[in-house]
């Protein structure tokens, strides 16, 4: 005799507080109907009325906690941007967390976002690759920003050294004492190139 496997699912729905015309009931109705067609048993529904750009949404966190305890087998949501709008990396990290808990997920409107079917491993692999590439791009942008900051005489993205009166007075005092560019740079904690540039600009002023 075949044993009927009951698939327990949780539904997550969200609307933004900025648009009072939105109603989670529209999402919930479609998600409930879809679950019924799949013969899934809904064990809980988590509904947030908050911006998706924040990960500390109350119901969202409760859903993740329940997932970590394997209280359901599948998380069903209307679309990925209803689940999270925190950015590519953070959103995919949430999906990977679910996978790590042994919980599958499915988007109602995005059929490719389905880790319940035969292409589960492919979906997870693609999402992991996308997340990795996004991390690389973020790292590259950070490095480029720091390089530009150093080129402009800024440290850690702070305003240019030339905009700091205290540092400029100290530079002028040390230069008047006959200190070398290297000595000034070491004492002020800025690069030799920045000191040389400021000395030239000060001389030309």
C-alpha cells in the first residue's frame, strides 16, 4: 500500500506600508489556491506590512526561525520581491538559508524559482553562482572606491585631507621645520603622494 506523503508548507506574504492600496489578501488568496492544487497542507501564514528592504521584519524572522526548526517543508511566496528587496546577495542568502535548513521554496509568479522539482540542484547552483558574482562586483566597487579616495587624498572614504584645517596646519608647520615629505606623511598618517601633492599646491597658492 502506497503511503501518502503530506507536504507541509508555509506561506509568506508582504506589502509595503508606503502604498495603502495594497492588500496582502490578494497574494494570500492566490497562494492558498495554488497550494490546494498541489495538495499541500498549509501549516502557517506569515504576513508583513513593511518595507522589503529590511531583514528584521517581524513575521519574516518568525518564518526563518520556524524554518530552522523544520516546522514546514516548503515556503511559498508570491514573488521574490515580496520575500525580500534587500539586494541580490542578501535575498539569495535568505534562499540559501532555507536550503541549509532543509526547506524548499517556490515562487508563485516566477516558475524558475522552484527548488521542489527535478531541477532543484540546478536552481541552487545558479543562485549560488549569481550571489558569488554579485559579491565579486561589490568587492570590485569597494576597491575602486577606496582607490579613488586615496587618489583624491581621502582615507577610508573620508573628506580630502585638504579640507581638514587641522591637518593642513600641521603639514605646513612640519614643512616649515624642514621635515621631509616622507617624515610628514608618517607623522600625519597619510601617503607620500598626498603630502607631495599638497606641498605643491600650497607652494603654487
